[in-house]
C-alpha cells in the first residue's frame, strides 16, 4: 500500500486568496511530479515580484486527479493545439 505524500508547490497571492476563500477548488499544474488522489497538496504563497515566500500556506487533500494526456485520446491533437483545453471546477446547484 502506497504511503500518502505531502507535496509542496508555489502559488501566487491572487490564486492563494481564491483558494483560501473557497472560490477556487482546483489546480492546473505541469505533471512533472508524482501525485495521487488522497495526497496532501501544500500550497505555499509566493510573491513573484519580490521572489519571496510570504509564510502563508494552505493544505488541501487531492480528491480528483486527471492527467490531460488522456484528452489526446479523445480529441484530435490539432484541435487541442487550436483551441486548448479547459480545466473546469464544478459544484452542486442548490
């Protein structure tokens, strides 16, 4: 059985605030690291202007994960190159 991991990633202040408020409940990241559902993502606020961490962080459990490479199986590569892909966060309608 795989041990759950904690993965630290930078996040810019405007996105940090959106995650903190609950409005942003997804991340789009280059898939250059190992992460699985159930792992803990530690988002560390980083100011790109000062090139400094602010000291604030948020921990989130990864509840859903998909690599966009699978999208190339569903759509033509030229269509993906032309239009790009959306990553959508969703919530229930009340």
